[in-house]
C-alpha cells in the first residue's frame, strides 16, 4: 500500500465518483500525452528531439553513452527505471534505412546497455524492440530508436494490474549517472 493512502475509497477525496482505484497523480505525463516536444513533421528540422539531444550535455540530454553512429539515452517517459533507447544520430525512420556501420553499432550499444543495466540494477531480463511507424505505436516515428527496457523477477507488474499505479523508484538524473558509471568500455 502507498504511504498516506487507504485501502478503502473515501468520500470527498479527489473528483468524480468514488471507486476502488487508488490514484497516483502524475501531471508530468500530460506533456507526453499532449505531444509536447513531438516533431511537427517527418524531417530532421521539424523539431525532432532525437536530432536535438546530441547537442546537449550528457546530463541535460540524459545521454548515457555516445558512439560514432548511435547514442544511448534514457527515455523521458519510461516503462521502468533504466528504460533507455539506442538512437542513430542520422535522422532515418526505418530500420532498413540504416547503413551497415549504423546497424552494427546499434546492436553493439544495445548489448552494452544490457550489460550496464545488469551491473547497475541487477536487471534479470529485457524487453528490446522498435516500433516502426505510427500504426505500430512509435511515439516518434520519423526517427528510428530501439527501446531497451530492464525487467526483474517479482517486478512491479502487479502495481498497474492490481494497484492501478505505476512505480518508478528513481529520478532520471540519478538513473543516468548510475548507468553511465556502469557502462562498459
């Protein structure tokens, strides 16, 4: 149970009709829902955050590692703590558009991400993948990115299902430092 919350809904708390759901307010997610910082079009100059992030410092951009062709960056809207993405610097939308060097480095950085996540957080498994195109669920379809989501046995999976709550126990800046420190050479 969350601190300060009861197991029984109480009349007068929050808005709407009382029900069995506990509420963990996450107003920061509204930026994602409303499409803040989403590209205005498919081009690299159309406000693509994946094109802009490399110009920032590692700390400000939440970059964990930089390669020659791709970089690893924390997801601003993570499914789990440590959820990161491996992103090519070049603005391409489809996996088939990567050149051989980009493909090799994307795979290598993904392997290094897994190693760092195991070292830093004891991750026991991973969801790894790309959503290609809007219809496949890509949040930013115009710039390819591969998700690396760490998982643990006894994960907090029950929280969204039973508790109707998502738990992220660490701030992004702290997660970025922890992974950068554990990143293999």
